[in-house]
C-alpha cells in the first residue's frame, strides 16, 4: 500500500504545481513541454541503466501504444490542464475521485463483471456527492456554462476521467503480459503524447508563455511537476497496477483530493467551501459502501 500512497502524494503535489504554472502558460504548450521533457529523461535513463527500447521491440504494439498514449496521457492531460485553469484545484480533484465508479461501470461493460446491490448503492451515493460538488461554482468557471448547472470545465474533467480509465485498463492488460516494465510504458506514453501535443499546439498557435510573476517559483514548480508528478508519480502508479487490483488502486485514489485540497489551501490560498466538503464526504461514503463487499470478504479470509 505504501507504493500507492506515495504515487498519489506526488500526483497531488503535481496537480497543485500545475495549477500555479497554468497561470503563465497555455494548456497545450504546458502539456507538450511536460510530456516531452519527462519522457526524454526516462528515455535517457533506459539508455544507460536498463534494456533499451527499440523500434523493433515496440513495432508490433505501435498502434496499441499510440491508443494508450492518447487515452491515458495526451487527451486526458489536455482536458485536465484546461479544466484546472478554469476551476479550483480541490474541486477538480474531487470530481476526478469518481474514478472507481467509472472503473466498475467500464469493467462491467467490457468484461461483464457483476455489479452488486451494495456497489450500486455506493455508486448512487457517490453520484449525489458529485452533483453537490458540481453545484458549487467558483469565479473562474463563470462564463463556461454548458448544460443546466454543468460547466465546460466540469465536463472536461469528467470526460478525462472516463477516457483515462479506459486507457489504464489497456495498460494493465499490457503489463500483465510481461512485454514491458511500468517505467517503459510510462516512457512510451509520455514521449508519444508529448510529440502529439507539441504538433497540436503548433498547429493551433498555442506555443505561448504569458507573464511570469516569479521565475524561481515558476521553474521550481515546473521542475517538480516533471520529476515528481510525471516521472515518480506515474511510474509508481503504473507499478502499483502491476501488484494491486485496479479497484484497490482506485479506492486509494481518494487521498488525492484530500491532499490537493490541503496543498492548494496552504500554497495557493484556495477557499474550501461547504459544498466541496459535503460533496467530498458523500463521495467518500459512496466509496466505502461501494467496497464494503470486498472488505467483508477479506475479513472472512483472514479468519
């Protein structure tokens, strides 16, 4: 479990750094730089320390690897960066914590895995909590309304969660075949996503950097999000998927919004509203109910 917690600690801190960086750089250019730099660092590591990744080795999986890069890294990263730019970091991370419910639904559709009554109840409670979080509006979201009370930034993060979960299910199945290590998958995903993001940013004229108020803080945050978030965080996350079930990893993911809320309050002075607290509590309650069957079965096994 320590590997899961450490992964989410680095990812949570990376989200707060990303929020700070996005005030000075376009979302597309930021994603491209982050992915290319971190992917290149990982590639250099492979070149000197481990078995080298060659085209001959990956050519049979090149289409699948591009799909994985797009689903896990490129499109979700762009959606998350844009939504993070226009909403509170704590709210975005809470909406992202519905991942276990998305996982259960997708596994049910893809592999016909049974969803019990308790899981259904947990999903309903979590859905109510999600709506409570959505009802809380912050000033950056104003002007981005889409449908009823849902804004485009909220729609973006929800879409990112769905697409990312599908991609990580593909990653998990590929890892279990033993063809690649977690760090190799991470390298391929980030390099591929970085190249695609840079091409997209160039075509859209988004290679922009705005006014930077403090260069030391900006570069420190950028350095951390690359090393701590992209390299350490995602590698530990991929490693945890190899040794733990996707549902357990998803449940532990609720530590991310808690950590993000704390870090954002301390370093970005973000407010913590009652709808955020209530909605977060309902989502967490939904997760506990959702996993009550697994907790019970583990207790019986231990006896």
